[in-house]
């Protein structure tokens, strides 16, 4: 039945229509992406830290990855090392610091964690840390990317229980001096310009989000449905024609049988 020339021709026509509808659906999807709205997060505009984050609370999604500036004093006795920190795929060491910032609203000191730079090996990191600890404690402007605190990690190496691998503000706060009762930012800043002897920590801006044009997506779905309907319509035509021929054949057989009995 389906191999008859007219039905083969109808199938070719249905497939051509389905291909055309599918192409239109793909075109509508491309339009949905192209005409989508990009959610622009101005993370690369340097803003005052106090404008985007407050002490003693998590930072917002909007503030995550924001470049900020703040003036504070590095505490020379509170430098720490973090090991196993990846920088462009290479494991190494972070030199992290405790910075005392003055809260503009209350005038009280606030503790802030700052990741100053990366080193490929521990001796280099320790040398830079020792040099930084000997610098004069004066207020400095710090510019860097604001990131949320990481969860503390239980040391797996029992022989070195003090080794840190995560940038946990809570863990650092317990190691810092003179912070009892002092407010703290639940986030840290990755310094944009590292001090001499350290490499800049790779901290790319947040990925921009985009929204689809849902009207185009709806049109694309319609064209896909039309493509499927073209094939289904051909199938129904063939099925109905076969059923009609079968009924006519049965009727002819019954008529012939009845005529034979009459004779």
C-alpha cells in the first residue's frame, strides 16, 4: 500500500514540509537566543566595599564577584598560608591577610580577610609572607574582587592539623589576634595587584546571564509540532485509504458470495 507511487510522492512532500517546518523551528530558536536580554552585572566597576556588603552576614548574589575598594590596615602578625590553591590549573599557595577596616556607620573596627597573592611553592610563599609581616602598619587602599567565604575543612593529614586549604573566614577569624567581639565580613577580597614576590590570583569576573525570548521559543515549538503533524497527516491518509480499500474488498467478497448462493 505505502509503496504505491502516489503515496511515495505524498511521503516525499510530507518530508519536505516537515524539513521546512524544522528549519523554521531552528531559526526561531536562534532568534530566541540572539534577541535574549543579557543581564548585565557591572562587576568590573570598582565600588566601595561598604556599598555592596555589610559585616556579620552573607553577601548577596549581586555582590559576588564585584570589584571593590576599601581602606584598611594589614595586621602583620595575622598572615596565614593556604595550600593546594589552583591558579590557572596549577596548585600552589595563597598568602592571606587580616585587614582592619573602620566601619563608616559605627566607627568600629571590622575584620576583613584578603587573599594577597599566589606562589607556586611553599618557600616562596613563606618568604613573601615574612616580608609582608615586616612592613609598616599603615592604612592602605585595597582593590580586589569580593567573593563569599568558603566552608571550613577538617584536616585530613593528622601530622599537620593546622594546614589550611580553604578560604574560610570563620577558620581565619579563630586564628587572628585581637578580634574578640569584633565584627567581620563573611567574605574575602582577592587583591587585584599582588605585592612583590607573589603572582596575581586568577579571579575572573562572574559569567553574565542572559534570558531567552520566550515568544520565539513558543514559535519554535509550534513549527516542530507542524513538522510532526505533516508526517502524521500522511500516515493517516495512507491508513484511511487502506481501511477504505479493505472495506470495499470485503464488501465485494460478501456481494460475490451472496450472488453465488442465489444462483
